[in-house]
């Protein structure tokens, strides 16, 4: 990038600098600040633009917000619908049958999600600097020097770690020399938000090959993939007239659209960062993965990246991380990125081929077949688990099969506390269902582990003790039939929560 500015003399010290105040960067900032770290988010834009690409938060996203006690804020700002689209099939996925207290998708525009996440980050003390663009980085043995351009010219600052949450064209990824292999767009889709539309005509439209979603403020979103326009590169601007014509071609009406608020063209380019970590530099969210927005998974996946990385980075900086903990971020989240890339490519192909004349009939037949398969509860559960991300599991092959799965939010003890409440403050949660181990745990790891005794074991009746990670996944389990053995408990807890009573701060 050809930016030449004189650097200011100021050096800002931060444990972690995050590039990008999108949803991923904001949640990550909040997670790090919750752990007591000094966090600075640098955002290129001078202010929020208020446009929303994503419209929904899926069940696992609501669950992770619940793990921090903030889901209610989001639920109060949106409304729930029982399921969401898959491959544009007319039969939607049904999330209500999934094993969760949040079996729905929350209709909440991205701009509002970001506003709520920013409030949370600021409450916890995160410093967010708008109008600050990161332009380069240099890693040294014990830190990262970040160079950027702000309202007053160039600046530089030094941090222990830098996380690129700066979207699909990530400067951090490029500067760190991390490859972004994948495929370019083969088709494009148009998006338009319009202030005025014929609501009666929309209500009467029935099955049309256009996604129509009412938004706040009387705005309605239309998403159109038009056979005659789908080979136009995503970088080419959309005009109002083009959008109107495409609607008329596909549906016979323009629905009275007027006053465009936002017109955009997006494609099905699919790429994954070859590594989510290069030394002291990490990638999360769209900086690590881009794909067609089928099923509404991008923002949701970024939130889970943030939730997975936050506590691990905090553990490393605070000095108690067990060896290799930071590398589990790539090991766990890269395969999840691959899953999303694969399922969105499959969905995009089904959409694309429907619009190619030679394939139209067989693909319509294939879609009909898939619709009928979705009537089978097992098929719905499998795909809904994938898209909702409730199926997310971080398996550890040699361990108990429960290890790596998400811990259900069941009541604990007699207090009515749930599992999620136990980890609200970002600690591990340890539940002793049999009353054999809690005292020892309370002594050894009380700065890192919140303890509860007794609770509902409906999800796994023979569990004696369980250690839940700060991101809600199970780290360690003892089955009731295995003897309570202090040495194996200590080994299990140390493997994730570090050595007991080691609280020295290392930077
Ligand atoms: C049409 C469309 C519909 C979508 N619908 C859904 C949906 O329904 N559900 C869903 O989950 N996802 C959806 N997505 C995807 C979702 O919008 C993205 O996955 C999400 O915004 C990614 O969040 P992020 O924080 O990782 O990146 P971004 O939201 O891209 O944020 C990156 C931030 O970094 C800033 N930045 C960039 N470069 C720099 C720099 N050098 N220095 C400082 N700051 C920088 C940018 O200004 C930006 O604010 C959709 C996407 C599209 C295109």
C-alpha cells in the first residue's frame, strides 16, 4: 500500500491490538478485556456505516452470548424465527428440534449486532479507535509493531499480539505473509435494500426466486440471482434500474421498489487462510475465511472464532497457558472454516446450476429430491446442526467422546444456577456431580475455575465430574464408574487450565 506518512512519536502499549471493529473484532476485544487484558481495536472506517450484510444470529451464537450473560440484550433487539434457508430450497431448516434452549434463529441486522457488541466491549474497557487503518506489521521475538494511518497522520504501536479481524481483504493476513488459497467467484448475486416497496404485493408473492426480508425502519431487503446477470463480476456496481429490471424478469413485478438505501453485488469466492496463526499474529472471522453467504454462516462463524481464541490468548498472556494451548486455535477452528466453505460451496452450486439452461431441469429434480429428504427428521437435524453450528465439536481422539462437545446449559446444584452462568466471568466451569472432587479443585485453580457441585445429568447420566472451557466446550470428563483419582483429575485439569497456583504475569 502506497501510504507515506510521518510517524507520530507516540507509542501505545497494549496486550493485544485487534485490526477491525466488525463483529469478530468486537467480540474478541470484549473477551480479552473480560480476562483483564489491555485491548486496543483499530478500525479503518471513521464511523459505523449502518449497513447490514448479515441479518441473523444462529443458535450457537446465542448460546455463546448466553455463556457471558448478554444474550438477553440481543434477544430484546430482534425477533426469533424457527429456522433458516439452506441452498435456497423452499423448505427451510427447522432449528426448533435441536437440543438447545435457543432453537431458532434471531433476526437481528448486523448493524444492531455490532452496536450491541461495541457497547459490551466498551463497558469492559476496550479502547476502540475509529479512522485508524493498519497498514503494516513487523513481528519481533516478544511483540508486534503495528504501523497505521489515523486522523492525525501516521502512528505506530507495539503489542504482545496482533489479531487480524479486518475482513476478507485482510491487510494483517497479507502483511503476515499468510496465503489465502481457494477459488474466485463463478457467479454473482445482487442485494438491494429499499425504503419503499409494495407490501401487499410482497405478501401476495408466494414462491418467487427472490429472497425478500423486511428490515427495520420500513426497509425491505431483496436478494436476486438473475440468469442474465450472474456472470457479472462482484466488483461491478449495481444500478437501481438494473435491479428493477432483474426483479421484473424473475417475478413479473418490481414490487414497487424505490429509494435504494444500499445496492451491492457479491459472489461465491471461497478461500481459507492457510494458517490462522503466524507467530504472534492471528486471524479470525472473514480475515480467515470467505464464502458465499448461503445459510447465513459468516458472521456466526467469526463470533465462534473470537470465542475460541479469546480465553486462549488471555491464558498465554497471563502466564498460565499449558504448552500448545495457543496452537489449538488453528487446530480447532480451521476445520470449522473448512466445513462452512464446503457446505456453502455445495449450496451455491445448487443455486448456480438452476440458472444454467442445460442443467435447469435435472437440478430442479435434484432440489425436489433434497426437499423431500428434508422431511426426514435425521436429515433436518444433520443440516440444521451444521448451519446452526450446534454440531461444532473439537474432538480429541484419545479422550472420552464427550470431550470437545458443547456442554448443555443444564441446572446445577440446588441454587438453580445453570452451566452458562458458571462461566459468565470467562473462567472454566468445573461441576462435581458426585461430590468427590470439588474441594481440591477449589483450592488449586480458584483463579481460573468456577466450581459447582451437583446438577442435572440428563444429557449424560454417568458423568461424575466435568471441566467446561470458557467457550462452553467440554475439556475433561470423569465417568462415575471410574474411581475418583486425584492424580488423573489433576492431569486432566492441568492439561487445559494450566498448573495449579501459577498466577505470575508473563508478557
Ligand atoms: C450479502 C451478504 C449477506 C450475509 N449474510 C449473512 C448472514 O445472514 N449471516 C452471517 O452469519 N453472515 C452473513 N454474511 C457474512 C458476514 O457479513 C461476515 O461474515 C461478517 O461481517 C464478518 O465479520 P468480521 O468482523 O470478520 O469482518 P467484517 O465485518 O468485514 O469487519 C472487518 C472490519 O475491519 C475493518 N478493516 C479492514 N481493513 C482494515 C485495516 N487495514 N485497518 C483497520 N480496520 C480495517 C473494516 O472496516 C471492517 O469494519 C453475509 C455477507 C454478505 C456479503
